[in-house]
């Protein structure tokens, strides 16, 4: 980050490659239109380049970048004049199969992944966002609290209820699957 702040373009290109997909998928939590999400990604990375000198090392680089992404995504939603209840399109994230798994295990994993995507899509935007930050981005609760500007206890509560709802949705979907089979 210090090299980016000093104007090193190669370091910025490396930073861009590291965070591009993560930031894009986080933006899609808010913005359903792929083209708008692409534009927001560019805005975020330009802001990172221009604001690198202001990074204070109080949080992780990822938290700082995701904070910028959140603000830019919310601005984009306001600009479009309609509330885009975008969903994290987890289908766009490649499912990586374990090479030790055989075809049956791979099929089971893909089926579970599809059910998980369906269950995530049923969550509220707040719960979906908190799940993404806590489990996909692996941010500590304190950093999520700072990013969302909510108390740590609120983060804990949202995670608890989001996990509970996700489990309920998964159970319902899996039960429906077994009834249909």
C-alpha cells in the first residue's frame, strides 16, 4: 500500500488484480446491474489510487477498500433513482472442485452450492451483506462494525440471525429437494 501511495503503478496493478473480483462481488450485493457494477468497480479503484496516501493502517487494506466500495455502490443505487435489491451472484464465483473428490462427491458439492445460493438469495440485503463480510471476506466483527458504522453487538446480532435464517432456508430447500426426489 505504501508503494501505491508513492505512485508506483505496478504495485497498484497488483493491488487491482488481488481485489478486483472480491470488490466486484461485494458491489453486486447492492447493484444488480452488471454494467453499473463494473462502473462502480472502476470508480472504487480510481478512488483507491487517488486516496492511497490517506490510508492510515488502522484497519486492513481489504476493509478500507470494501468501505470505499460500499459508499460508491450506495451512491450508484441513489443515482439510478431506484432501489436495486441486487444479490451477490454467487453463481459467477467459480466452484472449485477438490481433485480428490470423485464425480458423485463433485455432484453433491455442486448441488449443495446451488441450494446455498438459493438460500442466500432469500436473505434480506442486510443479512446477505453481513454473511458476505463475515464469512466470504473473513473480516473481524470490529472491522465490519467500522465499515457499516454500526455497533459490534449489532454485527454479532445480525450474524446470529442471518445464520439462523440461512439455516432455515437451507433446511426448507433441502427438505423440498428430498420431497421432490
